[in-house]
């Protein structure tokens, strides 16, 4: 009588020796109760937990790896969330008197004034305050960025130069 499982472990050595064994063995699924992947993961988790938390190691002074790891100093994140954010940049004012600046992930149009169109200026940015100066260092003005607006109005310190020439580039 043939067994459902074929191979040396199934006791079919005589069939294997005299050549009467089938060429394609049937799978041996009814003989073993194989664990599921979830059960295997639980077994592996238990082995890892035992290795790291229960079993002492000679290499670390008969302590467990978890005790050694927890005793080490950990690096702390160096976030700049509560620190001021400085930026310095040089830009050219467009023909309508605006420069562009990316703030909070959006492109903002900052009004410098028509008097400075096509001039290179320096922008000194501290968080939401932008100070404008010429390349020579002459103060032009200062603006506080409103996060709800793309086109920012002039701040304080600017000369009222647009009305002198009768040029209007309002948006």
C-alpha cells in the first residue's frame, strides 16, 4: 500500500529502491500541521525578546542588550522650531516694483516700489519680517509678511515714490 507522502522520511524506501515510486510525489500536507505566518511571527518575536531582554551576554558584562542600550546616552533632535529663521538674499526688483520670496511654502510678492524697479536689492529676512536695502546698504523699507496674502503691501519706512511718477501697477 502506498503512503500519501513520498520520500525517505515517509518510509517508502522500498519503492525508492526498486523504482516503483511515482516520479511526481504528492505534497505532504495532511501529515504535518504547519503554523501560519502569524504564528511564526509570534514565535520569532518571542525569540528576539528573549535574546534582547532575558538572556545575559558576556560581551556586555553579563547584561542584556536592552539594559545596555537603555543606559547609553541618546542623541536628541536639533530642531529650529523655536529659533529665529534668518535669510539674506539679493534680488532684482521687477518692472512693477515687486520681488518674490518663498514663505511658508508659497511664493509671496513683496512690494518694494516702482522707484527701485530693475535695481538689485538685498533682502534680510527674519521669520516674517523682511528688511530691504540697496546693494550699498541704504535702508529702503521693512515689511511684515501676511501669510494670508500673496501680494504684500508696502510696510513702513518706504518713500511714496509711485505717486511721483503717476505709474500704477496695481494687481
